[in-house]
């Protein structure tokens, strides 16, 4: 993103709808920024950013061991390079999820979490991604408790078609933060999904507002 090239290695503040994040701008790709903050590299898709301001805090950019995939930085390339690497992600619910990416498809990616197991995350709902440091494992688990292995699921290229395979299953939307976001998946329509609640009431949710989906 050439418009931000003159801000590289400068301290900036990135504003979202309800929060902000400050750090040093390391790279600006076509649709994603790379920020350095508190010894971590944070990848932020531009789609969720509302405002960027220069932060005159006097910080000096340290000597950094930069990630190896800096050329032509893009969201898809970042996700593909992050496959199999322990990672913290934040989606639209603003809650952190820890685990690793197993697959990157047309409009979603598959994320494995030791807490939620297999999850489907729409690409446009990823707020940011933070790769773990080498030899760091979520929750201090032993390597054998959280082995890195590719998904053996039969995956469709688009999320809408993938969700058709979950019909009849109990699904959890956006980590189940709302009571109506847990239920049996009954139907998938072009723009909506229909759940059946625990009390057997129909619940309709717009597909483009769904930040994450996992199932039991």
C-alpha cells in the first residue's frame, strides 16, 4: 500500500470500531498491515481499520528479525504462510482464539483450536493475527497434546457449500457468546442460515455477520 510507505518504521495508532492498537508499522501490503508491538508481529487486515494516525511517542524502531514472507504482503499469503504455526487470532467477536491454521479456501480458512477444535473463519471477519514465537505452544500444552497435523476433512472451496455439510449438526456461532447462537443447523439459504434452538424455536442469522463457526 504505497500511500503508507512514508510511514514505515514509524509509530502509528490503528483505530477499530471499539478499540485501538499502537505499534511500529513494519510493512503495508495490498490489504494488510504488519505492526510490531511488545516483541510481537501483528498482522491487521485493512478492511477492519477505521483510522490510522501517526503516533509521536519518540520510540525508535529496534533491529528486528523480520518474517521471511515480507514481499508483496497480502492477507491470503499471510494465512498460507501461517499454516501449521501456532497463532493467536481475533475475529469479529473481539475474543482471542489460539491454535493454528490448517487450510485456506476461497472465502474462509480452517482453524484448529485445542479449546474449540475445528473452526471455520470467514476471511473478511479476521481482525488480526499474531504468530507465536518459536517453541511456544498454547496453554503450555505438551507437543503430543496438540500435534500439528493437516485437516483430513473433505473441504469445499466456499463457506456456504461447506456449511451444507453441517446440516443436522449442533453448531456454535461466534463462540456461543449469545444464547441464540447455538443450535441445530437446519437450512442454509443464499444470505441466511436457520438454526433450531434448544427450545425448538427457529433462529435466522445473516451469513455475512458470522465471525466463526464450530460444531459438535
